[in-house]
C-alpha cells in the first residue's frame, strides 16, 4: 500500500483588497447661524482620502429646528440643532443656531426699472417690514435711499449710474443683519443709448385769439406740458399763471387757463402760453448690445397700457389685415423681436403712401384698406403690427419749432433695455435712410401715446386722440362777428 502525503500552503492573493479605515471626518465649520428660511451647504471631507468607504451619513438631532439632506441645511424655526456627518463610525458635528429674522419683503420690480436699464437713473420700490431695518449694497454704482427705517411699508429709491461697460453688471441689495433670502438681486444691462445734443434754447408755445365785436363769458384753454425724457432735457417751463394737471396715465400732463370777464385778452393776444427752455437730442440705440431679452412682464405698466386696441380703433392689433401681415413677418423673423420690429418698420414704410395731412388719426380698418395716411397714421400701422405679437409700442407726439410744424413717430419696448425709437414716415420719404433705432433731434416731445384723458370745463373726462397742440372750450354772445384760435410756437432761440 502506498501512502500519499498531501501538502497545503496558504498565501495572500496578490489582488486581495486591503481595507482602509476612516480616521477622521472634517466639516468646514463647527458653528453656523441661520435665519428662518435660510439654507446653507455643509461640506464633509473624509481622512484619509483613500478610505475604503467614504460614504457620509447626515443627521440632525432636531429636524424640527434645522433639517439636513446631503449636507444642505435648512433653518425651520428658532432654536439650536446639532448636525452630524459620519463615515466609518467616525463623526464630526456642527452646532446650528436658528434666529428669527425680521419679516421683510421687497416689492415687485418692474422690468422697466432704472436699476435694470443701462441708462441709469432712479426708480422706486416698496419694502415691508415688521421691525426696524437697514439695507446695504455691494456696488458703488448702486445706492438706496433711505437705507433704513422702522416697521411698516415704505418706498425706497434705488439709483444707479449709467452702465457704459458694454456688458451686464450685477449687484445685490440686502437686509442687514438679516436672512440670506432677504436680498434683491440687481442685473443692470449695458446702456444702449447714445445721445448727441443738436439744439437748445427757448420756445414759446401759445394759443392766439383774434376776434371782433364779441362778448365773452369764458374761455377754457389747454396745452400739453412737456417733460424730460430720453429725447430731451426740459430745463424749465414758465406757464404764465396757468395750472398744471396730470393725465390719469401718470405719463402725460397739460396746463389749463380758465378766463372770464376782464381776464379775457384783447384780440391778437394769447389765451394760454408756456415758455419752454429745453435741450433736444439725436438719439441712437445701439441694437447690437441687446441680447438675452427676458420675457415680458404682463403685469408691467408697459404691457398693461401699450398692448391691445386703442379707443376708436386707432390702433388695432386684432384687425384681420394686420394679423395676416404680422404672421408673415413673424415667420420671416423666426421669432426674433428686434428683427421682427425692423420688418414691421420696413413694411410700413414701403406699403403706406403719405397723404391726408392734418386730418387726424384714422382707424386701422381704413388705413389697411387705403394704405394712405400722414405720420401719425404711419405710426399707428407700425404700432398695430408690433402689438399683434405682444410687443408694447406707442406714439411719440411732438412739435417742431425749427420747421414750425408737427410730427408723430413711434417707439417700442424691449424689457430690461427700454424704448426703441423708429420712424417709418421718414423711411418712406427717404428710402435710403435708416430711422430704425434712431431719433433725429430738433423736436419737443409733448406727449407719449394717444387717447389722453383731460378734464373739460365741467370736470368731465374728455379723450383727446393726440395731445399735441391745443384744445379749448368757450361761451360767447355771437353778434355776427368773427373769432379765431391759432396755435403758434416760436423757433428755438
């Protein structure tokens, strides 16, 4: 019989994994103060970095005070909580203190706010707090006034300088001390407007009365009251005893004289006059700087006031002919707002013929049938095409002291950038010129938009299609005599 002996040997396999234990867990911070509603991300690092199992488990001993999810800590209510990060049986802790912040609310910011538009300026916004508050800003181009206040609702003014950097710049307005969530992020777009002064001086705007043999009871006269805007700086307006009223739209204003008895002027004199000192500018909008256009805020003043039909169908984006043209132009532009607006401008200049001067604004139905009108009607067609695709647009109503005449242009609104001027009438009379995004100076803008509401002598609302020259009411005893009202304005001097 043969005896066999078996020998066995044991050795470690070369590919066997050697387990590396966790030696420590390091949190970026050991203490954290938050206000109710705040969040903060904690980061945990495992030592050594080659530990076999580096899985972090997170836990809060008081989730009713502060919760944690993969390192994201959320403050729930006032109190203290311990956040624990553990791995491989080793742990590290962060003590979280949750405080009650003052209830503080920034009002809704319109996309037309000056803090967003690159041209700079001032805008107002509401703040509501349940206790004393203070605000800070992190950029020297952004200021807030007042910067502190007591409980209640207040209006603060946010002011910015002109953004000439050619790109967006961002800032923050924050409550201090306060919650991380109680901040207003500000993105100011680059200024797209270039202004060049073309004329300055004084202009007299008046209504002259001539008559004979007339016994007057009263004369009620109205003139539009110009304001500073992108196209002009109104230095002063001497209204010679008249009274200023604001239209309900809060955009336009007008002056009134109510004359009776001995106050009624002799023939050849003025019933109402305003002496205007102004600087007029040529304005060029550099459209190449426009990018990343935000959506329209349907609750903004621009959308509420300058979309849809106007009374009397003087602007009508729902007109079937307007809709048909708008759809074709929109398709050709591939939905690009600026390209679409330019196509509307070019179409209006090409397809409308100039005529019917001084006959006032006509309905869109008539204009699309006859394709004929003056500057105000050209603008109405252009504006209707824009509004048909949800782009706010309005008339610019002016007088021209240099030419002793009148003119109406248009402008359309691009959110976060502002109003863009366009003049399809000038394009019609000068096909080689480009008046899209450009405003030629030497005018005084008297009002913006149409169908302004003024008060008649009896205190009733009266709608005027164009607040451009004068309106009047009178009562007199006619004894076969003549009378005449005449709008006169001087040239710049």
